[in-house]
C-alpha cells in the first residue's frame, strides 16, 4: 500500500514539475531571446513568418502577433487606426517548426508591420510618410471558400455584393443564414475592417470593409475551422487567403480535404476563374497571368530615417534583407522555398504586376523569372527543360534560372 502511495506521490510531483516547466517556458521574456524581432499584422501572413522563422531559430527570433493587416499598418504608420504598441504574448518558432510563446515587455514597438494590403487601404491612412518604407514580399491571394460538400463552385462580384453588402435582404439563393444577435450564429463567416483579407475582397465586390454582413470570426484560423466543421454546407461561406485554404488545418490535415475555393467572376468578366488551373492544382496560373483578380503583394512596413532611407531598427533591416536579397538565409534554406511553401507567389513567378490595391495590371518583367521553379515546387511538375547553364537552353527559353530554362 505504501508503495502505491509513493508511486502516486511521485506521479503528482512529476506532473507538477512538468506544468511548472511549461509555465516557465511560456513566461519567458521575449527580449531575452536571441535577436528578438517583433512583427505584427495579418493572420494570413503567419504561415510565411513561420516558414521563415524556423531556419532562423537560435540566431534570430521572429516574434509574431496576428492582429490583422491594418493593425500591422497602425504599428508603424502614424495616424493609422489601431493598436500602436504590442502587449501580451507573441508566437515564436522552434527549429523543428513547432511553436511556443513569449511574454512581450510593456510598451514594445514592432520592428515590422506585415499587411496583405497597401497601407492606404486601412482606416486613417491617406498616404505613407517619408519615414516609413514599404518593402514588397510575395503575392497573397484572397478567396471565397465553402465546405467541401457544398454544391456551389463559383461566386461573382455581383452575387457577393448582395450577400456581404445586404445580408439576408439581398435574397441570394445561397448564403442567407446570417447572425441574429451578439452570440455566434449563422453560417456566413467574415472578418472586420482591420483584416487585409476583407479589405482586399471589399474592393473586388464593391462593399466597404466596415459594412460587411456576417459573423466576424476574429481570425483566419477560426474561419477555416468553422467552414470545414459546418453542418449546413449549402448555407456556409467564408473568406480566406490561399495561405490557409491551401495549407493545413490545426490538426495537421489538408484544408482542401474539408473546403473548396470558389471560382470568382469579377465585374466585367464573362466567366469565373479559380486561382489555379483546376480545383486540385496549386499552380496559381490564373493569378499569375491576371485572370483571377483578387491578389496583391505582401507589405512589410518599417520606420526609416527620412534622409538615409535606412530602417531605424537594426532587426528590421536584417529581416527585410532576407526579402530584398541583401541577407542570406542560414544553411541551405532559400527565400523562394519559404515563400512557395507558405502558398504565396514570389514576384519572379508572376506574369503581371500592380502598384495599387486591385489596381490595373501591367506585364511583369522579373530580372530572373522563376515560373518553372514555382511550378515544380508548388505543383510537383513542370513542362520546362532542366538546365545547368544558359548553354543548355534553346529556343525562346534561353536563360537557365533556378535549374530550368526560362525566357528571361
């Protein structure tokens, strides 16, 4: 009997020690970690931040708070509406890709604000001052999503205008189950005006981001979970970036096993387009050639010296260096793989570009195209010829870029 009590006591003590250890780990101060770099902004950007943070673990600590794109803008751009200083905890990544958290010291200022949209798309911002730089990252794609079991395959700007602008009174055949009070209800899952996803989609459908009907789900992860778990597939619709809809669920499964992205027909288009060539592909060809319109570059905002144009934060300068190529990632990691694995589109894989929120598209002219490499990495195959040097390439594709023959 005494031995049994001893076993129980030891088990209790071991459990208490484990809990204490976990609490200590969670309570670690962020500013005690190696080269702490604070980033705040879009929840859609978190997969990209995580992919970048993992190989940096141990030398640079990326500390991320996902509060919405416009919160990322407010943290850097004077006059923007939103929280300007960080509080609470931030997400950090270990070398194996697992996450943990750390406590952010009071009155911490973000090194970088991450936004899916141009700063001027956010409340309170009419222009970006000379003391703020906007570094473009890879392109983000926004989509309307429904459960896998839903019969809907497409959406149009006109239909979305009535669904999200008018709610139940819009009288669209599907997606009429809207919240009726202050407790969570309905099956139309949206975000709010601080969300880059909602800001970008608002321009595509002509409904101001602060006027959308539906249940504000608070974050992309919650939208993803609620759409997949819905027991009313014909009434359910949500909004996500392809970072979530092409990625993994919280349990590690494929999001596409539980939901489907809708083809989108923009105002003036004759038919709708998926971001990809079909529902099982990840090639983003309709984004890259300009047929699917709801996309834009990731924006990495930081405070700079107005004269020298150099970031005032050394950590911000280092982080932005990974994106502009001036700082190399450690080991064998490369930025293209980091961006593609996060289901974003590197600028070098695009055939079109734009300089304003859902603005006019122009032909893209990357100095070193990576469309073939993107196809291979994102979709598993490419029709491009492999190469080692330019001499291996013939015909119109005369340049050997990233192991494949490209036109330029």
